[in-house]
C-alpha cells in the first residue's frame, strides 16, 4: 500500500498540471454534449432543450433533402483533402529549408515568422485578404491588375486557389515546426555517413529525413482526417465576405450549419448536421488508423 501511495505521490505534480485542461475539456466539450438531443427535437426556446417536442429523424431528413447537400459535402471534402496535401508538402519543404540554415539567429527568426500567421485571428486575416482583393482599393487591382481589375468577391473562378493559399499561409507553420523538431532529433552521423558515401542533399532527404519524419507525418495526417468532415468557419465565411455569388465554391457544412441555425427552427437542424459531422469524423479516423496499423503498426495512434 505504501509503495502504491509513494508511486502515486510521485505523479501528483503532473495530475495538478492536468486539472485545468481536464476542467476545460469537461466544461467546453463534454457538458455541451447534452445538446445532442436537440438533433431529434423541434427546438423551442421557451421550452428549452429537454422540454421541446421530439420529432425523430425529421431534422436529418431536412439535411439529406436539401438541394445544396451535394455542393456543401463536395466543397468540405475536396477542400480538406487539398489542405492536407498542400500543408504536408509545403510544411516539409519549409522545415527542410529552415533546418539547412547555418545562422542560428536567422533560423529562429524564420521559425517565428512561419508560426506568426497561425496566431492571428481569422478576422484579422480576412482584413488582410480584403486589402489585397478589394475591387476599388485592393493592392492587386491597383498595381498588377490596374488595367484589368477583377471583381474578386463576385467572380468564383479563383476562389478555390485563394482559399487554399490563405489556409496554407495561416496554418502551415504549425506542422512545419513539428517537422523541424523531428529533423533536429535525427542522428547527424547518418547524414555524415551518407555524405561520405557520395549521397547528395536530395538523396539524404529521400532516404534519411523523410523516413525519419514518417511518424510525425502520419500523426498529423490522422488528426487532419478526423476533421475532414469539418471546415474552418472563419475561412469560408469571413474571407469571401459571405458573398452569395461565391456560394458554389465557398459553401461548406459549417457555413450551412450557421445559416440554418439563423433560420426558424434551425437549432435542431444544425444539431443534426453537427452530429453527422462527428459520426463521419469518428468513422474516418477509425478507418485511417486501421490502414496505418496495417502499413506500419508502430505509427498507429491506437
């Protein structure tokens, strides 16, 4: 008994550090799960969630009968797939470039620089994008495209590319820093031995750096797959300025949830949509982890 207590006492500081995070998770993630029942009810604000009448699967039927269902699912899945691919490639590219810098001060400067956009609010990012794309005062229309200005917020042609670039610029720093941390831990003698054997920089990256980073790549991939049914509301709502003419290329499940929630009786429909997102994300993470376990069991999360 004394041995067990002594072992427990050793970890008391860690448990104390865990308490704030645990409290946050309970308050922010678990208590609100009571609201799941509103997906099966016709929510009335006067009756509250528990007092509102049950309607079974009617809220889900509304979702699947929506004329825009194909558009929002297509956009959500394709954008997230593009984000995963682009962020992985760009993140690895930046991480490898930064680790090759010999000047330690410049290396720290670049590391801080790529992480800075990640700390910015999407509201701030939307103003930055607007400063570039505004039809009248935008930087692009007043400089490069001065003779042929583009109505960016009315023309859907370029918006898939714009959204991918903005999302990559804002979030790629997070993954890049994880890859940098992984590269730093690689035994430098491996690179020295490869150089002695005549391997150039590309072969060193291909046969040493990338295989060593595979666990980090897989972990970030699995985390991204679990969120593939979701979208960054700020990115798809604030950046395009909620322009109706861009609906076909900017509407996602999350913007749909917001718009239906604003309509009469939309609470139940929004809850139904959110529940579907959670179930799809859960299934996808299970399938992706199973695939990873078959290919490399040691890199699977569970």
